[in-house]
């Protein structure tokens, strides 16, 4: 019993061979944390959906299956780790075949094959344990965006690996807008997946140990297009990992989004791409040869520290766990299983070090990312790497405010003097200082901060009647009558026509 699409797969069997892989042979360097895993079904009530294969045509709130890998301090006794089959049972749910008997699993889905090797994979133990306790503390978060119409668990080994090193990884399946199926990799599909990513960001509020200030997205294939759109729309996303993401292949799709703004990509970005597609495959599969080298998105970004790595032993499918374990090998271009597993391990290592560098400020991890691959112990000709630095940023008023806020608006004159030495072109416009000072002043909790801003502002602009008037208002709001009178009088000296100062002084001196 098979879905009709399996007939199509059988037609191409002559060009394919089966894999000889295992999680044990991949041998990712698991960290010190025990890995917990939980999965639940929730819904986005702002969107509607239909389970197409139920044949009821019933509209329901958009179902969102959520998978979470997380660090734990538990040392499970008598508890068995999850198996690959446990993950594949979740795949059945996300494919909307949750009642399918397990015995049909490898026959049913077009990307799986019922072979002896694949049956062995189902029995393999993984590194995660169901529903054990979260470790105490705050942990950075990775939102994983799966490939085209794929399951949340498609890269479970990589997700477990990251969780063992102190990350919370959250994912939901990649599915279409109205039903399970995508339209065909369109901008509508991209928008839908980006909204699902944003839904997961909201789900993080239910995880006390999730650090909302340290979030990255990690996308494989089509997910590596949607996660860039999400970053363009959300400043909370601090880094982007692209696992042969479609941002390289479908940049024009991203450009069609009303939210497209290349200048918004101002966070660290790493793209790990597949090997060059052989000429034979390009011709037979009618693939544009430019895909091997053209990367318009990478060339276009100017505000991001960016890295581009090419893995010469990996074709596209093998940037995911399910690809490495279950994908049928293409004899025209695929490398040996040993070479594929070795490269997948390096993909995982580069992902971890990139995240450690930019979410944990790990200097050794940054050195790893900045190194040439050979300096990290990578075999010759296995990976090539290029990188680029962002153009120097203009220091903005927002940057100044961020620094001032961190020191609770104290010692602002000293801060400004030190900035002038390092950034002589710095400008703090009068109107912005006035606006900031007033906003802080009229909040009773931050009134003193507002006064400090005005003291700096009047030092920079000593001839501004308006700033002295605002400083006087701030003192008046605080109940400091004498200071208010002094500064209203200074404002009047600079502008004798200042009616507000005239009226205020009249009342204050009555």
C-alpha cells in the first residue's frame, strides 16, 4: 500500500543507491547537558486551515504542532531515550496521517523507502528524553524553519546537538496557507512560514528558561528563505543560520514581499551551501548553471557580518538528519556515506560555533568561525569559505540612547566626551534630546533621567531657549521650584518672547 507519488519515485530508481549510515557513525560531539524533548499541538486562531485529506472541508484554526529540544540537568534513571521511530510518529501527525500504522510508515511517504537499512534506522536510539525537566537558567533560543513541506523533526540530530550545548530549539512543520500543501515555493508560502516562525516566537513566552534577548533562526532549504524574511520583520532575531537555504536560489521570491528591505539584514549571517552541481546533472535536470556560484543576496547585504561556506561533499538533501539517514543517493553526484556523515558533522560544528560566537559572545567560537577551515582541522578541499565585514555603521542617536540607558542616564557629559574622541562625526540633534528628555521626565519613575538628559542638552546647545524651558519644566514636575525658576529665567534671557516662561515665572513668583 503506497501513495501514488511513490510510483514516480520508483521510475527513477535506476539512478539511485541506498545509504549505509547511522546516528552512531555520525557521532556528533554531544555537550554536557541532557537533552529533553517535548511536542504538543496548539493553534493560531487568527488564521484558518483545512485538513485536506479528511474530506470534510471543515475550516479550523490553523494547527501548529510544536517540537522543542531543551537542556536539562536530569540524569534519567530507568528512562529510555527516544528512538528514531518516536520521531517518525510525529512526522505522521504532521503529515496528517497520525492513525497510519507504523508498519506502513516507510512505504507511505515518498521520501522514505522500506529497506533493511531504513528499518534499522527506526530502531536507533537518539540523544533526547521525553518531557524531562528544563534546566534552570536562561538559554538562547534557535527557531528552526524546516525545508519545503517538511516536518519539525527533519533535523532532530542537529537540534539535539544544539540543546546539549545549552540552546533551546523550537520548530513547527513547514505547511501551506490553507492546507498541508504549499503552492509551489511562492511568496505566499514564504509569508506563511514566516508567520509560523513568529508564532513560535510568541510560544517562547511559555518557556521560563528561554532568553528572549538571544534568538536566532536556522532554516534549511525553503526554511532558509522564510527565516530571512522573519529577521527583516523582527529585530528580536539576532543571527541567521542558512543550511543551503533557498535565499541563495529564490532571492527574487523574497524581493516580492512587501516587507523586503535588505538594509534590515544587520545581524550575523552564515550560509552553508551544497557542492557544485555536476554539468551532467545540470543538463539532465535542466538546472540553471548560475546556481553553483550566483548568490545575489550575499552580495547585496552590507550591514551584516556574513560567512559563506561551500561543502564539497554534500548535495542539498544532506543538510538534514532525515536526508543523511533516509535519502536515496544519486549516483551521478552524491559522495560516499562516510563522506556525507563527516560533512554533516562539520555542518553541525560550524552551526554551534557560529551561534556560540554571536549569541554567547564566545571568543574561541568566533576565532573558529573566522579561521580558514584547515585551521580548524578540516581536511583539504572539504570546505571553502569566504567572509565579509559590514560597512562601518554611522553612530546614531539610538546608539547613544542605548549606551545612556545602560548606565541609567548618569554621567552623560562624560559619555558624550568619550564618544566624541572615538566618533568625531557623532551628532545628537537638539530636537531629539528635547523629545527624549520630556519622555523620561513625565514618567515619575524616570524623571531624574530626563533632567540628566536636559543638563547634557543645554551643555551642547547653550543658546537654546527651548531646552532651558524644558529643563525648567522637568524641575517643576519634580517639585524643585528654585531650579525651575532659574532655568525659566535663562530661557527668557535667550528668548524674551517665550510666553510659556513668562507665564510660569509669574505664577511661581506670586
